[in-house]
C-alpha cells in the first residue's frame, strides 16, 4: 500500500472518530428564555371598575322543530325583526311527500272503517233474526273497533305531517334583534340545532364577572365617555363560582329598567362598583397581562419554568393593572413578552434594575 493511500485512510478514520464523539450539550429547544420580571405590589382601590357586556333581558336561541336542508334565509345578523316574520325555510319537498302519504293512509283507513261499519249493521240484523251467533257478531264488532282505531291513528299521523310542513318555516315568536345568525342556505340542520339567537325587545342588562373577594354589590354604575353614569341594580347572580377564575356571573339591570344607555347589544362597557378591596387587589405592570382567549392571565416562574395564573382585572391605568390573582405582595411575575410564553417553557429571570 502506498504512503499516500495510508495517510488518506488515517485522516478519514480520525475525522470519523471525532465526528462520533461530538454530542450537542443542550438541545436548542431546551434553552431557557430570558425574561424580565417585576415585583407584585399591593393596591388599594376604593372604586372598582370592571368590564361588562350589554345584553338583552331575554336572548332565545332559534331552531327548527324538524330537521332538513335550509332552502332560504331571509335575515342577516344584526337585523331587527317583528313577531311572526319569516326567518328561515327548509326544503319542503320531503314534508309535502310525507303529507300526501299520510293523507292516503287516512283515506284507506276511512274506507276500511266504512266497510266495517256496514258489515256490523248487516251482522246486527242477522243476529236479531238469529241467523248468526253472539260470538260471530262480537268478532264483527271487534273488527269495526280495530278499523276505527286505525283510522284515528292515520288521522293523527296526518296532523303530524301537517305540523312538520308548518315547522319547515321558522318565524320570530317575538320582536327583537338577531345577534348570532349561523344558518346558511344549503346547510343541513338537525331538529333543535340553533341557527340564530334573537335578543327580544325590552329591558337591557349588563353582565359582569365579579371576583370572589369583592362579593356581590347590589348597586353599580355604567360609566360612559360622554354624559353622566347610568345607575344599575343587581337582578341575578350565578349560584356557583367559575372553577377556573373563581368569579361569579352577575346581571345588573338599568335602574329604572326603561333607561336607554345609548349602547348597542354586545358592547363592552365599564362598570363601577363602590366597594373597598384593600388588601385583596394587586398592582402589576400592564405588560404582565396576557389574554389567550381564556380570560386574563399572569405568568410566574416556578421551578425555572413559566406557569400561567388566571387573573381578574379590577382596574387599569397608563402603566399598571390592578388584578386579583393567586399571588402575594412581593411575589414576582413576568412583565414583558408574555405573549411568547407557553405553560411549562424553561425561562430564566433577568436581574431587576
């Protein structure tokens, strides 16, 4: 073997062995993310401001009583409707066919009943003349009774078929505003499947989620950017707290009920509650709040990993948020970049300034 070939093989083996011995010290995905933290401070608020939504006193889901394919939609989301106005219509062909079948069944049952009644009359005459026995006449009467029952059942099926044809047209039972129209022409829906929600005309209310430490104030105020606040009075509150946020859903009616606040259904409004929560509210940087579609959240570092905590916002200003959460004054929360965090992600805190 030549010297040049020997040197080449030696270099190849050295490179292969060194490549096998290389191991990444840490996987790129396991590298902790540097985050900035802030210290939680106590907050004293004499007046609590919570978010709420304006809703109708009665909001009713609308659905067909029969299943079928939507052939026509006459309304749009946000449209006002009057009582009795047609909203949707199903393809009526199957219901019309069922109606014709039911009518034919009834006609047949009536013809059989007429024949049975005539046979009963003849048999009664023969019985009076003692040409047939009592047992034979009882059998004829039994056949007539069965024919009458079949005719009654056929008449009921015909009535059901007529009702089903009527149910193929969905109308508004009360006047109001459609706030959630989901049914579309061509869509096949089942009986009872909501295709819209109607907010009935009449009193309006504000729905608010009340934190556990606040309690349930009987009175509140709707804050407006222009004009005086509108008085609210508690109408109902949920019987149990939400298991995640530990808050109660309460509904406040306008006081008096006929008050027009000048806001649209579904609008997010600010509701002031005159209640002292000293020692319960916490102050955190506004950047510490994060919304993931499951309500406001804060993030803390636990065992070198990010952990999400549900929070209830009770107030905001330009730089701080006032919240209720499972934290104590002096605890630390992640204050920046919370939208990039995932529960359980490795993190490392930067030194505070």
